[in-house]
C-alpha cells in the first residue's frame, strides 16, 4: 500500500485504476498517469528534510515516487547528475543564463537509467524475475544494466540500426538481444507480442506508466540544484515523448506541493527529419506518423508512443517547439564539447541545438534563463562524432614535423 499514491488515471478517457506494480495502458488504449495525494505529501515532505538527506540518487525523492516504503533502492547510482552553469556559452548565444544538465553521466550513460531503475523497482514489487523492452537503444542498455545489478534476466528488442556502443552495452550486461530488421515500430510490435506470450515484466515506456515517474526525477534534481529558483525554459529532445512528459510531471509535482511558485516553459526539440509531435503542435492538428530520417537514433521515432502525454505537457507549459537538422545537431555536439567539456550523443544534444536555433531565430528573450538537458553520452555513438568533428593531426613522432604541421595550419602554441 502506497499511502502517498491515489491510483492511476487514463489521460484519454479518465478511467481510474488501482496502482498495482504491473500496470499497463488503459482498456481504451490510452496511457495512464500516476496520481498522488499531494496534501499528504505536503505534510510529510519539506525542503529542509530533503536538504539533510545524504542519498544522492533519484531515490532521494521517494516521497514523490510511486514505490512501496519497503522496496529497496535499486543498486546502481542513478540520478544526481551535474548541473553546470555555462556563462560563456550563454553569452555566445545571447541569453541571460544557461545551465547544462549532463544526464549522460548516469551509470549506463543516458537519462533512461531513471526509467529503468523505476522499472526494476516495480518488477521486484510485482515478483517478476524477467524484464523486457523494445528500444532505440538507451532504454534497452539502461534496462540491461540496472536489471543485471539487481539480479533480473532481460530480453531486449532493438532495431538493427542501433549504434554499436549501445549493443555492446546490452551484450556486456548479459541481456538476450533480438536485433529486428525493420523500423522501431516493427521492433515495438514484436516485443509486445513476445511480452504477452511469455508474461515478462514490461518496460515499454509507452505502456508502463511508472517509467515517466522515474524520468521526472530529472526535473526534481534540476530544481533542487537551482535552489528552487525556477528557470524560464527547460529544453529537451523528444522521441516517444515519455521524457518530456516526465519532466513536466516532476515540475507539476513540485508546484503542487509548494516547493516552487511557478512553472517554466518547455522547449521540445526534435529532428527535422522526424518531428511528428512538434508538427502536431505547430499545425494544431493530430499527430501523424513520419519517416525516421535523422542520425539522432534515440529520437528517430516516427510513431511516438507517448504522444498524448507529451503534447499535453508542451501545450500546458506554453512550450516552444523547434526542429533541427542533423547538421545543426552535430554543430551543437561540437559546441557543447568545445565550450562546456560535455560530450553528448546526437539525440543527447538536440535540446541544446534547439536552444541555439531559437536564439538565432530571436525566439528567446535576451535575459532568458534556460536549462538544457543533455540526455545521453557521446561515447554511445562515436562513429557520427568522428564523421563530423574532423581528423587529428597525424605525424610520426618527430618535433620538426610537428613544427611544420603547426606552421602549415597556423597553430601558435
Ligand atoms: C530516449 C531518449 C530521448 C527521448 O526520450 P523519449 O521519451 O523517447 O521522448 C532523448 N535522448 C536520448 C539520449 C534518449 O535516449
Ligand atoms: Zn482510457
């Protein structure tokens, strides 16, 4: 019995459910949203109490997480990633303040660890021993890692285009990996059939409503790290839409319990070649499937599974949408690397690419305070980084040759 959780409600038809550990989607096909007893939480949770807490992981926010008191923290240290203030980059972009939240520093190197740790906690409450998911890569590698640490077996379905770094993680963490020759959509459908057939615990973000509750901890951290001073905007990349929905949920939770006194606006960044959710916001029409034409594999989602929650989050926040080209994504990767020392994967830096583009378009006020979340680590996909960032100076180990090369390239040490 989770005293602080009221239940789950369908975001489409409003039907309510008891918050059992293996909740899936509503009978009507809609996604469920976990509802809390905020009055109860307000009585039992204070900023002071939190400030004294030594647990520097996502589990420091247990009062706002849908787990039983008796459920142990998952073993890997997920969350409490650094939030860097980037003064030089803010100046270069022409905005008031910029913070970069580097969620690529999670244990399996993406924000997805927050959802996977939650999946592992709920699977243990459900008494399951096997967890499965389909993923463009990071949901899979984070599930495989977090499950391995907690002693669960995993079956993972990935599209065959998933980058090698992510597949290497899966195999290293001991998952049974099924690489599906087809789109993410094909991968998802096969995983669904297999999960139904064998009754595995389901870590598909579109179906399992607990996962965005794990992801919301990124918002709780950002606000605590900012000393509860609310920024004007938070930018993040969007694929299925579970992450941005989780981000918004965390912010609304904090508002509901009085930890913050206003809400920031969201910036939803998608790739030009695959932006069904942003297109829906921009046209005011229902979302329509799109091709998956971007090298940012983690957000190449033509059929977004969390569309309802994501669109609601962007609209409710008075959010901005921005679509960036692959070139703009890779430029942002370099920019973050050069000016911040942060190496993000293409989808990881898409939020920052979006911020840069909004600045260039004059769509952000010059005093705007902006947080940009880097959602995944660049080491996941070195092939694209190498393709875009140029070659090193390659010479035999001789000083005169080094001098020659420096001279030729105008490098003056
Ligand atoms: C999954 C992912 C996203 C997008 O999250 P969605 O819930 O699919 O919208 C963004 N960046 C990275 C690195 C991811 O792995
Ligand atoms: Zn419903």
